[in-house]
């Protein structure tokens, strides 16, 4: 059984949002996205892959399609395949998300997580 301690795995970078891989298979990946105040994941699109964002800590501004909403701890949202999406930490505290995406089209056997999203 693979087990991860989310608190121990959180990592932040002053330069940009930090992605920390938790699990990865050819069918999905699960990452932590760790944002310092002012950092963002620029809007982008995944064709053929659905993404779920779940806020563990802090508050973020989520853009999915034409909608923009602020989500806080314990809130979750879906970015369906083909829909532009991104996240920005406009607050004064850190933002931590757990992110799931399926399928994992960037998976490479033996290369760790292998995704480049």
C-alpha cells in the first residue's frame, strides 16, 4: 500500500507555484499544488483529460471556462476536458490544492510522475 503524508510533502517555491507528485499511473495522477501569495497556474486547456481541484488550505481564485469563483478550504471543482482553466492565489496566505487528473496522457513508466501539465 502506498501512503503519503500531505503535510510532510508540501513544498513551496518563491519563483513559481510548486507541483508535488503524490501518485501517478497511466490512468490518473494526484498532485499537490502549492502556491505562495500572488502565484498562479496560468489558464490552459487539456484535451481528453478531466481535472479536479480540491482546496486543502487557503483560498484561491479559480477560472474555469468563462466563470471565475473564489474557493476555500474543503471546496472542490471540476475542469472538464477541453475547457480553459487556471488558479491564482490572490490572498495573503499560502494556497494548497490536491489535484487529480484523468487519464494521465503524460505518464512514462519508470520516469516517476512524467506529467508536464
